[in-house]
C-alpha cells in the first residue's frame, strides 16, 4: 500500500507539473473531455438515471421482472430483478446498470451476492453510443456498429454465466444498511441524479488530461497500439483514435474490446455508483476484462462470417 501511495503521489505531481508548464494544452483537453461528456454521455444517460431511480423506489420493477424470473434464476443464479437491470443497461449504457444495481441493493430488493453477480452482465454500453457515435459517427458504417453492439451484448450474457456461482456472504452491517429505503422525494431524486451524472463528467474530463500526460509513453508504441491503450483508459477518445488508425475490420475488433472493457474512466464511474456495495476493485475489473475478451472473440467470429 505504501508503494502504491508513493507511485500515485509521483504521478499526480507529474500531472501538476505538466499542467503548470503547458496550461493551454491541458485547458484544451479538459474542455474536450467536458465536450465529450456533454454531447455523448449527458443526453442519453441523465434521463435514464433519473427515471430508473424513480422505478427502483417503486414496486413496478418487481412486476416487470416476474416475466423473466425463471431464465434469470436458471442462467445467472440472480434475483428476477436482474433482467430488468440488464435490459435497461443494454438500452441506456454506462454507468446506468451499475447505478440501478446499487439502488436495488440499497433499497433492500437484492442481496450483495446478487449485486456482485449482476455487475458481470449488467454493466454495458448502449446502442446510442455504439451504433450511433462509434458505428455511424466514427467508423462511418452502421453495420460495424451493429456488429460491435451484438458482440458486446452477447459477451455480457456469456460473461454472466461465468460468475453465476459467485457467492458473497453479507455481513451484519451490510444487512442493516440493506434494509434502508431509498428516498422517493422528487427533489432528492433530482439531486441524486444530478450528482451522479456530474461525477461521470468530472471523471471523463480528468481522464482526458491523464491521457494527454501519458502521450509521451503512448508515442513510443505504433499508432495501432497507442490508440488501444488510450481506449483502455477512456473509451470515447480511444474509439475516436482507433477509427482513424486501424483498418475497418480491425477497428471493429479493437473498439469491441475497448467498449466492453469500459476503460479505467468508465470503471471508476461504475465503482462510484457501486460504493454502497463495497465491491472489491479487482473483482469488477476482472469481470470487465473477461467481458472484453469474450466480446472480442465474438466480433472476430462475426467478421469471418461476413
């Protein structure tokens, strides 16, 4: 832990020195990060966070999920509510799945064991980003977007099967916390939703700055490798660079890996939402990595079939 703190301190000092020496560059990159958040994340994620927060505090969730009760129990060994969270996450994208999972746990509707299993397949990107922003906007081909999206979603479901036997024992303190009910007051929901989406924006902007600081290291690698490394840190910037650096079919594979892993930026966004669970960082990262590997393999299969 001491070595980790020393390394982190050195890196932060390195960032600060760079920002002092090149203020214009880092101001520009911060604005680019805020712009990416405002135009790619905010319009699609904020409404879902707000409305799913309301639904999580009602009985509607339980009624809808009863239709998928048996498949969820048989396939994933989770609560019937996981089907609702998965579908919402698949439609809305990061980090809504993590947010809903945390809300359901906090309201006492799922156990910690359920929540830990659900994060393996309920943390996904959405079609607006994958098909719209990446497929059409960056790769200039909607078909490529559909390949990435299908690989990503099927990969999430297969990934959920890998963690179906995961068993987390709730402690006494967790059970006490788990019985607390979410505040259904409208003003509280608005404030909670706003704080959640703002925290996402802050993390994205910060990681645009981090990528800029690491660019001297990334430049040591071929462009095809450096753009993937950027994506491992922040998916939006990574996918933008991948689209211009790699041939079409390889860009599909690289974007699938980057989007399914989520990037350190998105992982931190999700962990921020999951802080009530005290979920080990290593477990969530492992889930995202296995999801990325499965989705990447599926995308290769689909490309061969084309």
